[in-house]
């Protein structure tokens, strides 16, 4: 068969783009060779609807071992008692949770998308907002932080069936325990979607949602540095708001309901090649090397926020506890749309983002979001971060000056040359 040179040429071009640039998108990362090897393997040929030991197809004895290993590594990594590693993405993982425990019209409470929340937490353009009665909490105008006591009162007043803790662009830690206490008062279920900071949580660098939240979902490709995908986990046995009689019974029943909500509820056959790659990534994340990486991601983000503030940029909430930060560009008279394009001209990749109480549309926005997870994988330390912030500032101040932006782009290429995608 003839090689598909068109597609492989494009992949080569994308490889060069990734190597030449500075990647600051907070939801991206660079996976190891062995994660890619598993993802590109013959496991893609196999149908395996069902769960290990309970499949609807023959020939699943090997993929059963792979999926069981992925589950046990994930449980060890997060201290979970049960998990399902089949969701194709974070949104699919959340969809499975909703379809397991909610009926159309049920009340849910999530973090407002325009304050840094996620589409799948009740946005009107997503099924979670179309099918359920979606309500929102946000950050305080003065501090840019969530006031968890206020959220607790909101939970008690609203009496939702499900509360979601989690964000796409929130740089502070979460008070899961205050949220849980309020949920218990009104019989609400608490779901933590830790897609962004899950790698830092796994290594104990942020609060642990597993002991307070009924269910935890995460993507596997952000700070966790695995293949693109999602998972669902449960931690301690707990007294469930939906009337199960015993603690153990509750977890077992809920896990069966959740397994069924993934398949056949919302997905068909699992992607066993991706599940194998997830298992490889979970194995990597269990290592001390990954702990060093996660600590460096956090240090790098903290230095980046400080350096941005020194140059007059306004970080929402004033700084960061995790890998990311949201920058309000109004003090620099720039929009997120312009900043994303200008930085792109200089080979610095970012995404425009709404800031809380934004007066611009989601297509323009007043903000930009940065994360240090991807550049840290390329071996960047605190000194490199200062250099990157200088390049970012230089580029933003050169908006409209194409030749200057091209010359900053050359500096970016020089800085990143010789740095493999997966160095850490
Ligand atoms: N779109 C992802 C992000 O960038 O945060 C979340 O799904």
C-alpha cells in the first residue's frame, strides 16, 4: 500500500511547530515515546465492549490484563477504590456521571464558564445545560477567588441534585470539604472534575478531592501527561444521598451504575490502545521522576505569575496555587483575541479566555490563560520562565509590528532548539 505522504507531511509540519514554539496552553502537554508507542499499537484493532472478564467479544484475554492494570495503577495513583478508564474524554466522563444519576430537568450547580468553569458543567451550549436545570457559582469581584462559604450557602438554598467542583481556568485550590458538608445537608452529590490539576493532586501538591467527593473525573492529557482521554473514580465508601443502605453497598451499587453509564449508556467499544497508553502514563506518574516534574510545574507557574505581575500584568486572584493562571489584559489595553494572535506570530501558543465579569464576548475576551505543564516537560526551569515572560511581554508590546514579532519568533526558536518535546 502506498504511504499517505499527504498526512505524514502534515504530521512532520506539526512536529516542527511543536518543537519550535513555546507551548503555554494550560490544557496541553507532551507525552513520552512509550505513551505514543502504546497509543499507536495494534490494540486499536480490538473490540472489547464490556469490562475486563465481562466482555461481549472473544479474544479479550490480553486487553483484559491491560485494562485491569490501567485501573489498578490509577487507583494507586489517586488512592481511589474504584475507577473506570474507558471514557474517551473528560466531557464523556462527566456525561456518564450525569446520565447515571440525573434525570432531565434535575438541578445542578457548577462553576460559571465565564468565571473559569468548563462547558460540560452546565453551559447552555452543552448538553449539561440543555438537559438539566443548570445553576452557577462564581468568584468574588474583589478577590478573584471563590468564597467557599458562599458556595455552601448557595448549595443549601438551591438544594441541587449534583454539585460540580472544578474549572478550566482557576488558579487557586478547592475547599472540597466545605462543599461536601453543604451537600450532605441537602442530599446532593458532589462531583470533582480535576481535569486541569490532576497531576498535581496525584502527587499530593494540592487538596485531595477523593476523600470528600462522591465521584472524581479527570482528563488524562493535561498535567497528568497521558494520552487524550478521561477517567471516572470513586474514593472512600460513603453514605449515598440516593438511599443505599450500607456504605460498602453504596459504592458497589454506584460503581455498577457508573460502569453501565459509560457502556452501554453513553459509549460503545473502549479504545484499548488509548487505555494501554493511559496505563503507561499512570505508571510514569507513580514514579519519583514525575513527582519532581509536578513540583517543577508548580514552581514554574508561581515564578511566571510573579514575573508577569512585576511587568504590570493583572493575574486574576493575584497569583496561582497550581499550574495555571488567568491574565486580565485590560490594564494593557489588549484583548485576548489580539494577544493570542500576536503571541502566535512569535511562536508562543496560548488561548484567549474570558475573565470574570468580562465585558467582551467569548470570541474576543479580555483575558489570556497560561500554564506551565507543557514547557516544564521540555525541561524549562525557573530561569527559563523568566526568559519566557520577557519574550511574552516583548511580543505583547509589539502588537501590530510584524517584523519585530518575527524577530521575537526567531529568539523563541533559538531558545527551544535542542530541547526535545519530552525532556523531563
Ligand atoms: N478545553 C479544555 C481546556 O483548555 O481547558 C478543557 O476541556
